[in-house]
């Protein structure tokens, strides 16, 4: 018999209070990515980028990890905590970049490049992590590549734009898997230039997953956390932010005296918002804690193999 769960929520409930109550009852921690809705960011115990979230997942004493992010992030938390319950508000919260790197095709790609160390961006499935030698994030990718011998051939996957950026910064010739993030590929160079004309004193800050023709206009390039920290310390008073617009909530909270302008996408749409990240809502967060589902489950052998490259990343960071 399959268990069924009601998605009905009493409209009189204060979801913030209920989530706080459930968190205490479950001995749970709520981890949220910067790209989540503001309500979720406001209730989270920790907000961060992929590296920060991995570190939190590796060290938490909580019995239950509620991961407000996308599937590969919750998988990483489960890999680091195989005996803990890891919940994800919506199992459909995937990742376009991870989806573009199927494990079977990636294994064949690796086989065509013998002798190469495989560095995979954390935005990939557990199965791809299990095929990798080292995991990286946008925060530490350059540093990790620089720690390897200069004559060591390297495969970098799955994001070609981040790979190109790392190659340029390190002077290394990387073999790139041709994947990309749908959000970071959508920014319009023409509209970005028009926005700079409109706000001539604003600095352009961008995530390295953006395409090279967009990055060349950036005054600063960094991970999501790097961008956030930069806006806090820069003497500039206004910023054009070329990454997923969810980060603007934390930027505005940290520096309400500054102006943050989301970079426009190519189309007239909300394409600078990740549709997968936005599948998680405060209501789904409450329901997943109330019902303790959906739960992340992984093949133990894949999880064990995937743990090694994640631990190498943490040690090299």
C-alpha cells in the first residue's frame, strides 16, 4: 500500500511559526541557496552558495536536513550525511546544467581522454560526481586547478562557460564538456550595454557561468557569495548584477543604502530567475517537513564513490 499525503494547508496557519515548530521537533536544519524565494531565505538557518552549503551539510549536528535548493544540492547533502534524512520541498527542482550531462555519456567522454583528471562542477548529478576525481564550485574552481601539476591533463565538466573562465584565469588548456546553465546563458549583451548607459556609475558584476561576451563587460567576476561580499565592500553605490536575481534579496538586506539592478535577459521574460529553484515555495517547505517527504534517496555505492571527490574539494578549499 502506497502512503498518500494531503497537500491541504489550513489557511489560518502561520507558516513561519509552524516551520519553526517543526524544525525544533525534528531537530532539523534548513539550508537555502541564494536563488530561493525571499520568504525561504528569511526562514533558513543558513543561506549560501554551493560551497558554503556543502560545508554546512558536512558539519551539521541536525538529524534532518531540509534543503531549499535544487536536486543536486540535496544529493550532495545526502552523500555527506548517508544516515541522515535529507528532504527537498519539490523533487522536480532539478538543474538544466546537471541534466545536460548524463552519466553514461560522461563516462564515454572520460574514456576518450585517458590520463585526464576529472574536475566536475558541483552542479551535476551524484552519478557524475561518482565518475569524477575532484568536485569544485565557482568559488574554488580556479584554486583547485592551480593546485594540480601544470602538466596534468584535465577534463572540466559540465559547464563550458565556467571552464572557459577557469582556463583563462589559470592558463591551462582544459578539455571541456559542453554544458551550460539556461539562466546564465540568457543574459543579453546588447541590453547590458544599454543598462550601463542608463546607469553609467554602476559596476557590472557577473557570475563566471555567464557567456564570455557578457563577462568581458564585467568590472568584477565571482561566485554568488563573492558577488555578495563585493557589493558590501565596494565603494560604488550601484551595481548591475548578472546572475540569478534571487541574490538581490541578500544584497539589499546587507546594504539597503545601495542600488542593485538585475541584468536583463535576451527575451522579455523572467528568464533571469531559475525556474527550478522557484519550484520550492514556503508552502512546499512546510509540507515536506510536516510529512517528511519528498526524501532524497541514493544508491549507496554511487554515494560512496561520489563522497571521495567532494571530500577532496573540501580538503583543497
